[in-house]
């Protein structure tokens, strides 16, 4: 399976990706605003419920509810737990740290996928990509700076979220030959919803604040943006290889920097900017090295196309 990239398809792919990135950033903005007045558990529950309803409304476009059928419930159960860990970890950190810090630390997930693909998928990672991974985590140290004010539970929570997201990507590779991309997405939304519902039932004393008109607008926007982000990313990676799209995906960090500055007066220091640059460069290099000469996007096919995945081992 090759990506036949022409100027037309390339332009459409970039447009889809920028749409998805913008929607994902808008989701984060809505979340950060809501978490100033609502509990994390309330946000996860309401946002997941709205997102799940919207995904179910889209079912006819992706093969109907039959696309959700599966015989691999154990894997989906694992993915729901990972999705809950990713969502809770990221939004916990987002509520307690500058927007650009949270976004940049979350972008360590592609580096984690590369590192974990060796023990979990049996892939070969050459020395160039290992250097990029190590360098990328050096960028993490520039941002969190252990032993100083920048290091704390919030940073660890976002890194934990990145780990969960990386494992989601790896399990998607495992399931790609039998599961649709639609089912892989719907079940991971159900996970945080169930987790939040259980947590709410177990903590009846938790204060739940009834959203006002602005709050409901933000909640609905968060749900809509989550679906739009998925549609944008799916549309992009079906049309062009990751090596081409990676630089545009990291535009979220630029957008997060500007949004944090203008909306919350968050001014990143030189250490954060340097760390963001290192992580971005490392991630883009890994994306470039992931693509072989036939431009066969291995993990792209696993995540989005649902085609039979032929594991090709490549040494850098």
C-alpha cells in the first residue's frame, strides 16, 4: 500500500491535519477554562458523554453500529483503561501548569512509541532513532528541571498520559487487522466515561457545579472538537505519510504558546522554549525515519486504514 501524494492530495492532507490540530487545541482551551471551576471528574464524564453521543451519530458514515462488533474484548478493555489514564493524566496536568508545557510534554508520546515498539512489537530501532529518543527526553528535562519549581505531580501526570497514549497507539497496531478505526476510537471514549461514572458514584460528596450557559457551550464545544480532531487526523493520514505531516502536527505547540500567552498570560521561559524545540525536532526526525523508501506508513495503516499490516523491519 503506497501513499500516492500529488500536489492535490498533499494540500488536502495538510488542510485536514491543520483542521484536526486546531480542533484538538480548541478542546484543550475549553478544558483548561472548564477545569478552573469544575472538577476533573465532572469534566471527563460530561465531555466523554457528549463525545460518545457525537461518535454514535456518525456511525452510519463508518459502517453503522456493526463496525463496533468485536471478539477481542480483552484488548478493548485494556485500551479503555489506557484511555482513562491518558485523559485523566493530561487534563490533571493541564489544569495545573501552563498550556504550552502540557502540550509539549504530551508530544513525548511518539518518542515513547518508538522506544516501546522494540520490546512490545519486536521492531528494530536503529541508532539514529535511539539518539533522537534520548535527545527528546533530554528536552523533557529542560522543561521539568527536576529539583526546581517546574517539576511536580502535574508534569508526571502529563508524562504518564503520554505513556498511556503511546500504549494506545501500540495496541492499535495489534488490533488493526481485525478492528475498524471507528471501533478503536469509540471504545476508548467509553473508557473514561465509565471510569468517571464509577468515580462519581464512589465519591457522592464531590461537589458538582451545574454549568451555566457558557459552561454548557464549553462542554459541547469540547465534545465537538474531540470528534473534529479525530476526523481531521484520520483524513490527513489517509492522504499523506507521517514524515510529510509531522511538522504541521507540531504546530499545536506554537498555537498553545500563543493561546496561553493571550488567554492566561502564561509566558514560557527560555528553558521551556528550548525543551519544546528539542522535543519537536526529535519527534519530527523519528517520524521521518519511520517511513521506508516505499513510503509505506506502517503505523498509519494500523491506526487508520485497517488494512492488513505486514511488519517490515528496517534498520536505521
